[in-house]
């Protein structure tokens, strides 16, 4: 899971993306990437419920036949400082 989150922050910080993009860029199966997203979403949604006003880590921003996402405000910096990703801001 950590590798998935680090990859998303390093590759897509400041950009929109789809799970198809992530799967292709990581060289992973789309079903695997979607499974990682579902696994990450459950605890993150609990945090959002417990802390109203907290920004989502991965924000859904649109749908045109595919869902589009972006890394939530502040999360890139938090993840970068915690796990030392290259794309620090």
C-alpha cells in the first residue's frame, strides 16, 4: 500500500489522473490498482468522518466515463515528509 501511495504522490502531485493511468504507469493490473484504492478509501473515509473539514487524501474531481482524481491539498507534503518521496513541495 505504501508503494502505491508514494507512487501516486510522486507521479501525480498537482495533476489529475484515473486509475487506468495509475495502472499503466505502474505496470499493474487495473483490478489490483482499484483494489488498493478501495483498501485505502475505507480508513481514510473513517478519518474524514471523525475529522470534519479535513481534506481528502485522494479527491474525486469528475467523471467522463472514467473517474478522475487528484491528490488532496496538504497530503502530498505530509506523505513526502513521512516517507521521503522525491516530489516534496
